[in-house]
C-alpha cells in the first residue's frame, strides 16, 4: 500500500485544529500525525515527526507563523501551506512574508457554513496538500541568522547565502548568448512587455525578479500567478515593497506602460488590446483562470518580438503553449531552472515544446531581462 501523506496542523485555535484535521482525514490518503498550538510547539513536532506537509497559521502566541516558517525552512525544510483567517492588509502582509521565507502556498482558512461550502473547502484543502506533498523544498539559510524569541539558538552561517539552491547556469543549448530579435514588432510605438507566469512556489521568485529590476526599466511587466482567490491585491502590495517599480492589480482599460508592473486579478484572464491597453476576460473557466497561456498568447499577438516571456515554477503545463506562441514570434523566452523550482512541471513542458531560449536560476533572471529589454529598445531607435 502507498504510504499516506503525513500532515502536521498548526493553529492556536483548538476548534480550528479539529476542523482542519477532520477535513483532511476525510481523504484516506492523508493522515494528520500531529498538531501544535503555537510556533514553538510546531518546531518541536515537525522536527520529531518529519511530516510531508505542514498547514501553518499566521497569528499565534509565543512564535507567529512568520518566525516559525523561517526557522523550519532553515533547519527542517518542509512544504508549508499557509492558512490565514483574514484578508486584512496586516495579516496578508505577514502571509506574503511567509511565502518569501519559503512557504509554498496560501489559502484562506476554511469556514463553517452549509454542507456544500464545507465540502468545497475540504476538497480544495485536500488538493493543495496533495500537491505540496510532492514538492521538493530547499533550505533557506536566512532563518539561521535570526534568534527566535523562544531561546532557540541559530547556527552561524555566511550572510551572503540565501538558500542552498544550485545557482550555476545548467549546461544547456538554451543558454545561448543574447542576440537581439530580428523580427519587426507588431507595433513599434508600443513599449516592450515582459510577461511572467508562475504557480506553486512562484511568489518568492517573482519577488526576487521584481526587486532586481531598476526604477527606469523600459518595459511593462505583466504577472500571472496562480494563487487562491482574494490574494491578488495583497500580492501587489507585497511586490511593490520589493523594489522601485510601482505594482498594482490590472483593471479593465489600464494602460500598459513601461516601468510598471500589473498583476492579473482573481479569476479573470489578463488580455491586451492592439493599442496597449488591458482587457480582462471572465470567459468560461477551462483549467485555470487567470491563465498564463491566454496572457502570453495575447501578448505574442500584439507585441510580437517586442515581448519577453518568463515561465517559473509550477505544476502542469499552463504557460507552455503561451511560451511557444511567443517563441514563434521571435520573442525572447526564459524558463526557471529545475534546481531552483519547487515544481519543474511548467518550465519542463515549455522546454519540451522547444519554446525556451534560455534556462536560468532566479538570481540571473532580472539581470538578463535588463539586458534583453535594453537590446529591444536600442533596436527600435
């Protein structure tokens, strides 16, 4: 028999711990092996039981979710699903800091209600836990530089290392030197556009990329991140704190301007018109909305070779065909390397389609975008 997925539930509410445990254990392939009421207990339980997944509360006594996530990812790396009780800006801010510290996904806590809504919440929670149980996590050394308030003693490590991730460029034919595209743009009056797609594990990488772009970046950036409903505004605020570029959630009719970052909103596809304006679509949901494929294909149609596609960590194939559309229009395409991906599914699918020009670790993506976009701008002068 296949070993069940072992989960530790961390929440300061006994009622919520019981509620989450009951939801998860409705599925026979999941076993809740331990619970904790605060971060200090969570560290002890996780280190002792070594579960496959941890569901983590945000606001707790003794140690909150952020301090606990930092410590676990530094000393006992485990896939963490953040469960937040509120979409208020303060709690969402901490939630995204937890994603930056190594947690993989976030979802609003399940609530009571009618049987149908509880069943839907249970299915979604089970689905997310199953996905995260297959994720390979890495050690985040940043947490070893902080001394938690519970007296735990961190080890001393070099301060210039953030994660134990392979950072060398893989030996791959896609790591060719940059050559400016030769195909003419669809409309030379439009500024270049970078479109970034990501799913599980993506927010932290996107944060790193946005932080690495200069204030005068001469391209617009469109971000399509698969994330639970209600969190796109919080993600925009969090990314805005990453660097110097303004970040906001895209709205119908928003102009697509160089030096600005637009986030695809909840449950709507981000499209672009031929005069460089956002169009949001809530066409019937097929697999995922917002869809990375839909946005990339729209950008390919309008911007042609004046676009750059970036596909990051995530399960499945969303974005692979969009990257192929961009590649066929002579746009520059970049995929995140396998060593740094939480899940290599989406980048792998694009690589297998022959749609990727270059494979890079997160630390190299922003510098490459600066170089590629500079070449696009220079080529149109």
